[in-house]
């Protein structure tokens, strides 16, 4: 029996075959589509949540922004200022 550490280094050095040449591309495409679907559901919830003064502010919400997520979940109602870097 090969020690676990040696097995891991062999796998890293030599790699291993995945089933089908398109497998990773298919999984990536499926993951991107799933993420987009769930992001749309989340953004619709954000719009209905009442956490923003108006629909425009809800549409400006950036789910990748930690401060904006904090404000959505724990903060007061108000306007989100657009990111000047975008």
C-alpha cells in the first residue's frame, strides 16, 4: 500500500484522466448557468425586500460587495451610492 502523502504527490506530478474531454467544460457551463439563475432569484428578492428607497437603488445592489450585503441584511433603509471605480 502506498502512503497517502506519496499518493498525493504522484497525483500532483502525473495528473489523472477525467472521463470525457468535454467534462470540465460541461460542468463549468452548468455551474455558470446555475449561478446566474440563483443570482436572478436573489436579486428579485432584494428588490422585494423593502431594504431600499426605490427600485433603482435595489438594481444598483452589488451582491459581491461585503458592505452592501451588510447594509442589506443589518442596516437601515437608504440609497446605495454607485461605485466610482466602475
